[in-house]
């Protein structure tokens, strides 16, 4: 057999390492963007739950004339399904709390949990006047 007939097959170690380095660079660029998109999607889901909870509070007010208690004097108790985001599944990324400091106002606070801890927006808030807020110095328009 002559030497021309015997061709090298496969990859050298250098070629393999080069492919691994290129894949590492691609992953290091793409992963933070993906994680940011996941955080934004989870935040958007929590905002939808907050808006639904605010609508529930408005219906409660319509029926009882106040936010803090019903006509019989029992404290407001939103449905448990509206106190966590996402509403379905076992992993909770936001916990919702409704504060009713008086009979004419409420504030819903969504606190990050699990994979959302460390989100740039921190706690999200929504009150009876539809005023939206965040607990960090990030502009509200970037979070809502």
C-alpha cells in the first residue's frame, strides 16, 4: 500500500480542543441572555397574578364596601391560588402578600423566591390605585 492510499481519519486532539473552546465561548455568551429571558418571563407571570389578585380585591371591595374585612367583620382572605406565582406547578418563584392598612387601600407585594432571588427588580408592588413599584433602584418601567 502506498502512503497516498493511507489517509488520516478522525480528528486530532488540537482540533477537538478547538471545538470545545468555541462551544465554551458560545455557551458563555448565550447562557446569561437565556437566564435573563427566563427571569423576565417569570416576572411577567407574577405580574399577571398580581393584576388578577388586584381584580379580586376590587370585587371584594364592591361586595363589602372596604378592602380589609367583609360585612361580617372577617379579615380579607384572598384565594390561596392567587398568593403564589406561577399559579400551577410545584416551584414557586414569587410569593404574594396583600397588606390592607385601612379599609380604603391595599398593597400587593410579590417577593422573589427560589430562582428569582437576586432579580434586578426585587420585590414588585401594586396598590389599589394601580401604582406599580419595585424595591430596587431600577426604574419601574424596566420591571413592569
